[in-house]
C-alpha cells in the first residue's frame, strides 16, 4: 500500500474526482504542484508507521426537508484512502452479491433499473423500498473491524482502517472523536459500508 506506484494511482483518482479541501485547506490543485514530494512523504510515513490522518471537515448538504452530514478528508488522506481501497477492494468485491449495485465498481443505478425492468417484464409487481436512517454514521466500529479482520490479517492495514474510522471530526470550531460510523464523503467509506451490509444482502436471498 505504501508503494509509490500504488499511491500514485490513488492520487490519480483523487485528482480526477477533485472536490473541496479538508481542514488543512490544501486543494487538489496545490497538491498537484508538489505531487512527487507529497507522495514520497506519504510513502515514508506509511512505511515507518508515523502516518496519522487529519480531522475530517464536516459539511452539510440538503436532503429532503433536512440536511445530510458530509465528511471532507484532507487531500493527503484521500490519497491514502484511495490507495487503501485499491489494495483491499478486490479481497471483498468477489464475495459481494451480484445483485448489490450501490458503490460497486462497474455497477450503478442504471444496472439496478435494468434488473427492475427485467422483473417487471417477468410478471413481478411488488417493490419494497427501505432506507437505513443515518447508516454511514451508525455503523458499529467493533463489528465492522471484525469483518475486515476476517479477510485481512495485516496488522498495519487493520490499524490504518481503524485510524480512518476514529478520525476526529471538525465542524466550525468544534472537534470530536466519533464512536461509530464512517464519514460519508471519505473515499473508503462506501466499501466499508457495503462490507458491513453484506450479511444482510445474503439473508435477503
């Protein structure tokens, strides 16, 4: 994960997605200006164990009549998360249900709609719509880490995931450490969210 080529691939994804700056106010454009130096620093910090993610900047976006919390990690942390995802996603991805479409590589809403259309044409007429309230913010850390550890034995990787789950959150001048959840907006959060819900997908067969 701390290889420069892996971090460079992670950076390419972060650069493509752009997005806002984190708590350190470093923009994607500014990171790009010293890309090689920053990637080398990250590689060294990951290798010697000194890497620690910065707090996540909390923003809110409209959702229905309310607001949805969004976490904006620093660009450097997004690069590390993208590299982490590149390494661990293949381990879990082949186990996920083929009818699970959310946050999956190569799959999306249109694929789910095609499946709905196929069932409608086959004569099915019932649709169940369910929503898990504040799902990203409520995932139990201990249970999630246990599921990760069921497939990954590298202590450094497990520790890194724990760091990301325990990243402090900053909203204006307030700072706190979350006791559950994975920030919606973090690069690795969708994969972790899918991993935690995988057993439900299996039970729904």
